[in-house]
C-alpha cells in the first residue's frame, strides 16, 4: 500500500532540508488549511476528508532511510534522511467535523507543531481535502435540487480507484442516499446499490423477446431484494415499460411486494418519458412501482425536471458528482500563519490572496427565532484568547464589524445567542484524540447543520450571503503587519 503521508511535492523536503540546516526543526509553526472562494458561486463548502487526513498523518516516520535516498540522494542529505526516517508528527491538529459547513477563509484544519513536521503535511493534506470537499460540495448542490433521493453512481468516471471510494464517501456525507461503489459500502458500512446495465438486457438476444427474458430472469434471481428494471434499451414506451410490467406480473410482483420495485430510465426526454411511464404503470395497477432516472444528470437538469413535473422518484448521478464536473479543482490552500508565537502572513498584489495571520478559532453564532426555530446568524473568526473570543465564550454582549466595510456591524446581546467553536482538537502531542463518527453520523450532522441556515442561504442560484467576519484583534493584527511591510517596502533601496 502507498503511504499517503509521502504523496508529496519535493519542495516540501527541499524546504525541510533548509529548515533542518538552519535550526528550524524545533520552531513551533502554525499552518491553516482554508479556501478563499466557494465553487460555482456557492455560499459555502462541505467538509470531508478529515478522517483520511488523520490516517495520513499517522504514516509519517514509517519509511526507511533508503526510501528518502530515492529523492534526496547524496551524502549531503544523509543526516536529513536519518532525521526524516524517525520523524513522526508530535504536534497538535484542530479540525472542523466532517459534514461541517465551512465558509471562505475559515480554518478547516489548523496544524500546530515543529516546523518541518507541519510543513511536509501540506501536499498530502491538500490532496485529500481538495478532492473530498470538491465532491461533497457538488453532492450537496445536487441533493438540494430535489427532495427525492439521489444515488452516487460515479465510480467509472472518477479519477482513479482512491477517488472513487472516498469520493462516494464524501457524496454520502453531503446528502446522497447511497452509492454504487461496493468498496465504499464495505469500508464505511453504508452498503451499496445497483441492478443491471444495458449489456445484461442485450445478452439475452437483441430482440423484444430477449428484453422480456432478461427482466424475467433478473426477477427470479433477485426476488426478495429491491428490483429495478432498465427499460430504455430498445424503446422505452413501446416495449421496455410493457415488458417490465409483464415480467413483474408473471412473477407475482405488484404493490404488495414488501421490497421496493421499479424501472429505470437512462436516455431520452426524461420529463416526458417518466410521465408516460407513470401513466402506463398506474393503468396496469402498479401504482407503487418507482421510476428511477439516470443519464448525465446534475443539479440544473434535476431542478428543471422537477419544475416540469417529471414523475421521477429518485435520481442517479455520476460524473457531475464524482468529478465535481463543473468545478473539478477545489481551492483549499495551506498557509503559515505563526512561527514561535509571532504572527506571519502572505501579502500579495492580489487582495483575495491576503491571509489572516495568527492562531485562530471560529465561532458560529445561533439565535432562536419564534417561527423558524434555531437559526445560524453569523460566523466570526478570532485570535485564540482575544477580547472577542472571551466575550463570546462568556456569553457577554459583543459587536462584530464587516472586515471590508467597518461601518457595517451586528450586535449580539447577552442571553440572546449561543455560540459553538468550529475547530476541535483531533490530535494532541502527536496522539489521536478525536471522536471518530460513523458515516451515518457525519451525514446526519451535515443535514442538521444545513437545516439551521435560512432557505435563502441554501438556494443554488444567487444565494443570500451569510455573515462571516473576523474579530477586531485579528483585523488589527493583520493591518499592523501589512502596514509594517508596506513601510519597509516603500523605504527599501537596493
């Protein structure tokens, strides 16, 4: 098996060598993993991948010296290779829960530890989190397009087996009812689903009679299980749905069947075909026969099918979810924000790339509405232990200000709100200390979290933007560093 801790870029280790040579091995660094902009003009992203990150971190220090010689050859690297062979992660990691809803610039994962140990985690951590958060966020969008169940069917389009397995896991966290991937089902205890392909139908002979034989034999093989017959191999309305009805009737399958039964449409005008199939099925007394639809679906097509009144009971979505097709590259970054207690930041010509410095924590503020119940009202990221952080944890009255328009503010009176931190310690002094939740628990947490946002913040197109701010102390720290740098740059002479 590949040790994912070393699925890295070489520059992590060339920097590490310089850190090693210059006595940085024992300096305490803090890195934040976060993203700057949600994909597809979405309000937010769904967190997935933290469990795999923690497994990856445990892989550090489990490779022999000769492994490092393959990419760090030469006698000048001998001491560093020996150091790396024995280097395990000894610091602390804080992370949002899987299934959490995260907004731009909030730390999804915070790594606190010796500089070299923290630095070399960058690439493998981003590899895991960027993949899973892309898939989870897309799955969330697709599932929010309908109240019907959505199945993840994208393994054959995924970018390799690892992506197929963990992408399906991410999709389920973000709302998918199930997956076709058997390895995901076995690893995470969520089961897997699937029935037949067109090749099964054509294997019985390329004829209408052969289609019936395929359906009849499948029912006989799988009686007592959920049954879905693929009816569009030759002609959906003139033979497919009729052969399905005949096969079900000949095998005594009707609305009294204790398991779910139905048909699948995989081509053509799904709105029209589903409506006609529903009419035909109902006319023959199969009112509980479900109609399942596939065929290059995404949230926009599903929304349009729903608007047209399509008679579809559930959807199967493949590449749109598995590859996050419309936005396949998620934008998590991993930035150094503090070294030995001194806050640092990356200043850029591009204002969007300016980062928040220092050791941070994010609070989610909730208020109770008489009609809507408990509603999330704002997120605020503070420096740990700063004045605002203390007020929030003590339940005192506090005011937050818009980072880009300081005249915009919001006050929360004492006793009118509750607050929860979003980052939790998952590794302490190199040892796991997190509560590992099941896949069902992660999915339930996502659904519960989503329900506390307003409908306008959950909509797919032009969502209302949720209030996300930083504390005055964090703002002042950032501006003081920027002003200091600007002064030095203006005065710099070569």
